[in-house]
C-alpha cells in the first residue's frame, strides 16, 4: 500500500488487509471494539469487484 516505514508500522500494528480492485475507490470496514475484522468476512467479498476493500483490527483486538 505505502512504503514509508511509519505507515508500514501502523499497518502491521493494526493488521491492515487490503483486497479487491486496486484501482477502485477505497471502502473501509471498521468493526466494533472487542471484535476483529473477521466480522466482515462474509460481507467484504461482495464489494471487492468495484472497490479497494480495507479491513483492520483495533489495537488489542483480533490480529492487532
């Protein structure tokens, strides 16, 4: 996504995952606290043909 070291650290820390159309407009799926990005596993694929889908975990939850 980005190559700046600080951005890469934020992406690692928050377990950021980007899927879908790289040329598409970004669509961010944010889960509630105490959940992980896995709550979007059945929904996100429906948007991947048209959007760049971005999912993340809040620090302290999921893979973050």
